[in-house]
C-alpha cells in the first residue's frame, strides 16, 4: 500500500492552513460583505468565527480519534455509517475540487483588470501550470514557497490596516475604538448571518489541514492543535482587519462593491499603494490556490487508495516525487472550467459543500464519543454533546443563510452523489468500498 512521508510540523501545518485561508481575502471580499451586512463587516466575521470555532473543536476531536487522511469522509464513515461517510466525502469533494478553480479565476480577474492587454485565460493557465508543477514536486517546496509569499501577503495586509487607522483617526477624525463598525443603523441579525455565511468562505483552511494527517509528525497531537490555532488566528486577523477598514470607510456605499478594496486603498494610500495592494492580493490568491490544490489531491488519493474512486488512477503515488500526481493534474484539469465561467458561478455553491461536511463532522463527535464510547459526566456532556450541537445548529443556520442559487446548485451536486452511491452499492444493498487507513 502506498504511504505518504511524515515531514510536516505544527508550524508547517498551521502555516499551510493560514495560507489556505488567504488572510488578505478579507480585503478582496470587503465590499461584498459590507453591502450584505449594510456596513457591519466585523460583526459578520465575529459570527463566522464563533460558528467555525465550535466546528473546529469537533474536527480536532475527530482528528485525534482517527489520525489519518480523509478528513470529514473518514470521520463520518467510521463514526456514523459508511454510506453517510461517502456523502460527506462527496460534499467535501465539491468544496475542494472547485475551490482552486474559483481562487485562480479571482486572481486572473484582478490581473486582467490591471493588465487588460493580456487575455484573462492566459492568467488562468499560468496559475494552473505553476501551482500544479509545485504541488507535483512536493509539499516541501510548497511549504518554502508558502512561507515567502505569506510574508509578503502579511506585509501588504499590515500596511493596508496601518493606513486605514491613519486615515480614520486623521482625515475622518474617528476614535480608534468604537462599536460603530459592528453596527451602523442598528443590529440586524439576518443580515449579519447572511454576511457570516459568505465570510465562512475564508475559514476553509482549518479543515483542509486534516487531509495532511499522514504527512504530519505526531498527528494525534499536532492536527487538533493546528486546527484550533488556524481558526483562532484566522478569526482574529479577519475581525481586526475588517474593523479598521470599516472604521476608515463607514457604511456600505461603493462605486462597485466587487472592487471596493481598490477604492479604499486609493483613498487611504493613493495610486502607488493601490499597486502594492494588487500585488499582495494576487500573492494571496496564489498561496491559497497552492494549498487548495494540494488538499484536494490528498482527498482524491485517500478515496482512491481504498477503492471508493478507481484505485488504478487515484490511489497511486509518483515513484519519483512521492505525490499523487494524477490527482493533482485532475485538479488542474477541473480548473480549466474557469476559462468558460465567471467568479460568481464558480464560487456560488462552494460553501454549501463546506457547511454540509461541517454539520456531519459535528454529528460524528456525538456518535463517536457520546453514543459509541458512552462518555458521560459534565465535561463529556459539554465537549461531546453541547459543543457539537452548537456547531451543528450554527452550520445549518449559515447554510440556510446562503442565497437560493447556492442552495440549488449544492442540492444538485448532492443528488449526483446519491446516484453514484446507488451505483457503487448496487441500490444500497451493500456498503460502499471501505477505506482502510493506517493510523499513526
């Protein structure tokens, strides 16, 4: 059986997850969130952070119980049922397969706006080619590239926040600390939750690292810690950054919400800073796409190695590089759909798959610890029952807060998964192929 090498430490795994999150995306989506929440972006990120924290705790508990690759697919299959586990994997597959495409398409759109003479498909192909090559060579190279590019990304984000503070306290004469960015004309919970449902797009990195379990030192300790660290650090960055940007631009009035950050960047830093901001945003998209493709390929490898997907294609590692080359290339091929799609279409249903998988992982904690292992007592009732239930309710609420098109597309993908499940189980008369992971 093929095995992945253990080369990743807590710091490397945490960096991988933060890179997946793309912290600078808080600026790229600021206008959309401000428009949705009517000028209360920090509140949306606060609500999203709370919801994701409970789900992250559930992922940490399940990663400790089953320290193997496969993420939600493995957790649900082993704790609830093989059939439901397959559907969890199918939901995650929606998220992971289409996320790189959306990331690269967003980056290409920004580059095309800056360099209109270069056709957008050229930028898309460049993103796909470079990230695919790096991921094929291996995560050690990807880790090095992520470290360098993450530093640049944080520098741009820090400069943006610093200029926002200077502009808000100087030009606008705003107090440094205020509740105004959290609510403009009264707190409207439905609007905040709609914004939080969009903001959760930025938190997908915490669950992505669970697919790297088999490449991590001491995964029973490292992965749960990394998951919690990534969620806390990401939430802190998003809330603080959005607070100061909202302080510098009160309300939700923009020439174009989709490019609101450009408008704000010009106001607080002038034309030169706009160029630096563009560089930082593109760097963020590149690092996020690199991590997203790596995670998607590991999920395909986990499913293919044990026959859920054709083992001949997906369950093999390159003899030269030790990476799942076919799965990595497939992610690049799927991303070619970006040549014929727009950003809205490509991103509309990604969060549906994420919320469905998150909900099932919260249920897995209850089934594994509370029901199967019979954990009891006040601590067990809190950690293995109350917290997962809070995470479950929060995820379902966020799913219901998505726009209708996202829900319809997500349900269509889920229906396709149910049909495939009927085929491989011969009408549910047998279990889907079992994935035998070797635990740490």
